[in-house]
C-alpha cells in the first residue's frame, strides 16, 4: 500500500484511535470499580467492555511510540 503525502493526515484520522475514547478507556477501570458495566466520566454515563478498552489503549500506545503529537494528545 502506498499513500500520497496529502493522504497521510486523512489516514491518521481514520485509523488512529480517537483521543477522547482512549482517555475514557484509560480512566474506565478506575471508575468501573463501583459499577462494572457503566462509568460516569465528564458528566456523561458511558459504557465500555474492558477488553475493548485494552485493545484501544494498546493500539494508542503503538501509535504514540511513532507519533509524538499523538502521544501528547493521548496523555502518554
């Protein structure tokens, strides 16, 4: 697969995990201690399966290892 340089930012937006979702996945295990199926963060009631959160955080860490801007955005 090859990309034209003008397509790189588009590909990042499509394939990188969403910053807000990664932050939620990181915070979720701490919130889930009181209610395993639902977490209240930022005044919103949210749910996430722990397995899905782990996969998302692992992918975000891989992205962050190669992209310093994304590492900062994810809070790593």
